[in-house]
C-alpha cells in the first residue's frame, strides 16, 4: 500500500511538487464558474498532461486510488479561477 507523505493545496497555476512524485489522491472544489484542472508532468505548464478534468460549477469531487507517476514534477494547471485542488502525493 502506498504512503501519502505530502499534501499540497493549490488555488492557481503552480507546482504541487518540484520533484518526481506519485499522486495517490486528489480533491477538487469548484465554485460558481467551475472550470478545467490539469496535472502536468513538469515544473511548469509545458509538460505532458497526466490528468485532465472539467469540473462543473459548485461541485467537489474526490479521486482516490490514482497512483499517477510524475517523472519530473507535479504542476497543477488551473486555467480559470475559483478552483481549489488538494493533492496527496509521495
């Protein structure tokens, strides 16, 4: 069983990690506008999208058992606003 040793909370474009990591779970909360969330394998927005979802307005969703490996770093791309992403990772 994987061990989550770190949690990152991101509310705009930015790094969840600056190092290679495995993402085990995520919680995404979207306010009135909803919007898109992408996790990139990169230290910036130029990497490969590993996870991509459109969140409906006024919603929260939990994604468990992900086991997504990022070889460079975990970068959270939130093109819109009013979204909070919590990432459980190694």
